């Protein structure tokens, strides 16, 4: 993100709502510094102030600050790690075609990491 003429690293926050008819909507988006718990909490509180309720499940990456903010702002919502982020992290540890034996003994198989 360009800020004051300087390119800075920022997190992009996007909330996606899926209704009972399986329609997706984007009720809120924003940008902030990655890892700032207060900004993540503020983002969620902003959604609640706009009428967010009845959240049963939050699917995110494995970000500690985001998980904490969800637990504080949406205490009844279950949390689930995003499967795509899980696979990306797994492939870093055990690539599909390891050039050397995998240190985690997974031999490139995703089933061993589930």
C-alpha cells in the first residue's frame, strides 16, 4: 500500500458473508498493519455495529491476534483454520517432490499431516 509516497506492507482485511441462499457478500473491508490485535478487534466490532449477529463459524488463517479478536468479539462462534492456508503451510514443510528425505516423515503426502 502506498502511504505518504512510501510503499508499506499492510494487511488487507475482508469479511465475506454467506447467507442461507449461499450468496456471498462483502459487508466490510479495510487495511491495517499486520498483526495488530486492536485493529483486528476494531474491524470485527465495526461489523457488529453494522448489525453482524448470529455468527456460527469464523474461518481464517492461523493468526494468533485474529483468533484472539474473534474469541473476544464473537465468543459464541467456532473457529476453523482455512484449509488453503493449512495446505500452503504444509507444502513448505513437505513439498510434493522433496529433494531430500522429509524431516517430518510425510513423504510429500497431505494425508500424513491432517
